C-alpha cells in the first residue's frame, strides 16, 4: 500500500514509469480520473495532484474538452518547440511575483543559514545535487526535482529565523512550483549551470560566508527565472 503522506508523489512516479516504459505512449489519452484512480487504487484527489505535477514537468498535456494526453514535445507547438504548462496558481499570484518572493526570501534564508549547517547537512546537499545531475541524465524528472526540493529545504531548516522558516512553509507550494515550472524548457546546458550554482551555494555555506551565500542563492533563482522567460 502507498504511504498516505506521499501518495501523490508515488502516483506521479508510477505514471512517469508507465510513460518511460511505453505502457502509456506519446500522444495517448490517459483514462478518465474515475477509472485511472480505481486502476491505481488511489483517491481522485491524489491522482489529480499527481497529474498536475506531471503536467508541470511537461510529461502530460491537458486539452480543454478533450482530456489529458501523454505529451509529445516535438509536436507541442506549431514551431516544434516545447512550452511550459499553465501556471496553476494564477488566481492568486503570478509566477513573476513568486520568483521575486523566492529571491527575497531564499536569499535571506541562505544568508542566515551560513555558519549553521552541519557537515552532515552539507553532505546531504552535495548528494542531492549529484542526484539531480544523475536523474537529469536519465530523464527521471520527478527525482530530479525532488532532489532540488531537498537541497533548498535543507537550507531552510538551518535558517536562524523561525519566522522566515514559517513563512517559507506557508508559501512552499507556490515557491516549489517555480522549481518544476521551467523543466519542460530547460536544456542540458542550463541544467549543468544550475547544478554548478548549487555547488557554489554549498561552498559559500560551508565557508560560513553570509554575503556570498545570499548572492549565490539570488543569482541561482534569477537564472532559473530567466530560463522561464522572466526577469524579476
């Protein structure tokens, strides 16, 4: 039985595997949510969350009035380019606003975390960064993003300001969505740069350099925003 606290992630991984193995083929319409949730043995709410995650990652595409299909990136647009999925929080905040908030919030969190991370935490951040690189190479997009989320989460856990930690958790869903959002249009070169940026953040934190930690984190988030076509 799936761990109830991780059901959407587990369902998303199962569907990603179905896509990678060809059980669900490019261009194929997936079953209705009622049927698919019964087949997978999960609630429709958990399935919906999993489908939204996979759509953000560019693995699925929803067409109004037609249903949800396995994405075919080369045919995603008339010019053969891939586009990001619609921003799921548009009713409350624009993606631009969220990137701006990430720069302010995570930059300060990184500054306050410098000097407070244990060697074990720094090693976990390096391991998460290596996992990102390895998973990108085999196009395990879910694991790539999960490792990215772990990297940033470790820094938040070491922040000396409890209120900033709480604020991060309050808007965590929106912030982490910006880590998934650019994935469909991220090329290998940008991913290489992103991984290098992670390692520069680790270096600044390991050297207890607050100013550098903040600058490296802000630079990293700005570059991710640029990948999404934004200049916050």
